[in-house]
C-alpha cells in the first residue's frame, strides 16, 4: 500500500471514531467483529492466483464451474414429505408440475429412528413430520409414476440410510431401471447426528462401517449417486456459529474420506461423489464468505493431504437449505423475506442445489400455497434478479475476500482442536462439539435478550394481539391407522422362509465384515421391514447411549 493511502486511511479511521452510531452491536450473527469499512490493505496478504483464482480453477474459491449458472441453474429441490406415501407422492407430482427439478424426501420420526409404523415407539408420530416408510411396498407407492432414471432424488435419512436406500434400489429394479442411471443424494451423515441432531442408533464405529459399505457399494454399482451428503445444516440449526458449521462439517467429511482410504478405496474413485449440505443463515455476507472458504479449504485438503489427482475430487459440491431456526411463528409472512435473502446468499455463494423454507414451517408442515411461494422465490432469483449473469459477482470485494480469508483461518484452528482429541469420533465421545455448540447458542440468545441483536417481531417491532391468518396443513390420525393396517397385511402375506433367510444373512454379514448393501437389497425384495433389518444389526452392534456433558 502507498504511504498516501496509509495516511489517508488513518485519518479516515480517526474521523470515524468521533461519529455517532445507532448503538447496535456490529458483529456477524456468529459474533465476528466487523470493521467500519474494508480497503486494499485488508486483502494485501491474499494472493489472487493461489488463494482466489479464476472460476472453475483450483482452489475453486470462486466456484467449481467456469461459467457457473450460465451453464446450468442450480437444482431447485424443495424438501417434501408428510403423511402416507400416497400423500407425499401427490405432493411430488405437484412440485414437478410447478417447475421443481429434483425431489427431496422428508421422512417421519419413526422412519428416521428405524421404527416401523406399527412399533410402540411410533404411536402419535406416524406421518407427522415426514412420510412414513416401513417397507418396499411403501417405497413403491411413494414413487408411483415417477421414473427413477429421469428424476434425481435426495433423501434426508441417516441411521437407517442403508435400509431406506436398499428399498429405493429395489424399487429401481422393479421399474427395470439400471443402477447406473440413478441420480441423487443420501444425507447419510451419521457423525453430525452425534454432534447435533441426535437421531443415532448404533455406536459411532459400527455406524462408520455401514457408511463405508455404502460408499464402496455405490462406487462400484451406483456411480452417479452421492452416497453421503455431509450435513452442516443441523449443526447450525443446533446453535453453532458459521465458522463452527464450516469446520465441523468439513471435519466430518474428512473423517469419511479417511475411513474409505483405510478400507482400501482409491480417493479418486469415491471422492467425486461426496457432497455437502449447508445452512444459509441471515447474515448475508458471512454466509457467502462461508461457502467460498469451504470450497478453498476442501480443495486444498483433498489435493495436498489426501493426494487426490482428479480435479473433480477437489470440488466441494453442496446443497443449501435456508435457515429454519430463523423462521418465526410471529408475523409469519416475514419469513418469505428472510428466506429470499438467505436463498440469494446461497446463490451468490455458488450452491449447486437449493431448498427454500416455507413461511409456515414454524407452525406446521408447509401448505401447498406456502411451498409454491418458496419455489417461486428461487425462480425469481434465477430469472429476474440478474445475479446469474456473472460468476461470483462479489469476488474481489475487500470485505468478502477479507471475511473469506478470516473464516478459513478460524476453521483451521478448529481442525487443530479436533486433532488434539484424536479425531472426530474421540471429540464426539468427549463432548467437545456438543459443548462448543451449546456455548455458542447461549451467547447468541443472550445477545437477543439484551437487544444487542434484533429479530423483527420477536424483540423489536412486536405486534400485540396478532392473529395469524394463513392456511395450516394438518395430518389426520387416519394416516397412522391406515399405515399400521397396511403394514399388518404386508407382514401377514410374506414368505416366512425367505424372511428368516434374509435376517440370518444380515446378521452373518454384519458379524463377518461383509458389505451389507447386497443383503439389504435382497432383504427388501424378501419383504423384510425397516425395523426388522435395524434390529438384526442391534444384536451385533448394540445401541449408543450418549454421555451427558455439563
């Protein structure tokens, strides 16, 4: 920097200190202090070619494609699932007919926990927060008249992911669709369950074994399917900061990659199919910087540490969902605006796929009208705002580049902390992630209560006596009754000999280290239910009980 610039900046900063402010706390949502302004000296240590580069070129800070959305607009993939398989199938057709370009399946709590609809633990929860799936028959109904080779499908499922995926693959076989033509993504990120969402079943080590089985199987048999979408979304929803979300998510991803390498897989054979899933929160610039830093960190680690040679292995590909935790039950129409800003940040950050939350999701499952508004939000951004005309339009901003660099440095410090524990699993078992997220959530809540941060309709611009007048979707108790009735008939019409044979094969494969996917697919065709497969593995792996951390 020239001496003229340095002296001018010093004078400007002295002048700025004397000016009044509005009393707000000038930090990001995550608590990172923000300077009054940014200039060339804030980015003078950043090398353009090695740290930023060109779009589509290493280290991919500016995006993994040279022409980004000029070549292909992001996949508009609205999360959908409620009630019975018939209900959700109808919603899928509605979304596809209104311009959605990919499906994303939400499962109910019993399915997420590996319980059948007729389990005593499922009472009152069947179909409430997602679709109920207990068997291959349910999967067949869910995708009725939806050709699996024509539509990519994302499934948000973790502990029972292998079994649900087996149902999906078995349904593809029923449709005479080759596995090689299937496209989509499984969330299948068990590590973040121990960290944030808590829908785990087995202990971490056998859970990791199942995921490596799935990655190995997909690499060989289902090459276009992403077997893991490493999910920072739930880490952020649990209360983490943006930097924690960034670092914890990438650390989980690196743990899967290392486990696969340890299995003997070549990194370039499977890494191009590992994808990521991030939250897009309300601090507009912080989110954009987070996405840019994530690409750069990932590319460097894949090339330098894991020695991947295929440039596609260096690409961090990610889906984004707008932040559910920012939605308010008060003045719910404001959620449309919140979601639009969050979606725009995801697009400016270079997402490959996007879900926009509906305005009514703090009150109930989204109605068709709310879902359509959420989808139209994406379409407005894509076709009316002009932000797709150039790649990484905020690249080169002093603020954005300085913030991107800061987030990378802070994430690397967190990686060192995780390494000090001996890796992700040891850090989980020692309560490291849980405590750090809890502390971050508490700090943010205190800022809201002290009015250092404002939430419209919650601690500022509050309306008393508000009457909410938007349609609410409700799931009838009849859904549970019908699902249990269908499952009972399904179980009564099975070939017991084939059923028992499959159960023995699952247990034998688990005990002897064989890949579990082929036996799960066979079991799906032999009409073994989700919970029955889960229970066979419980006998071998046991269940995980988290240690309370205070």
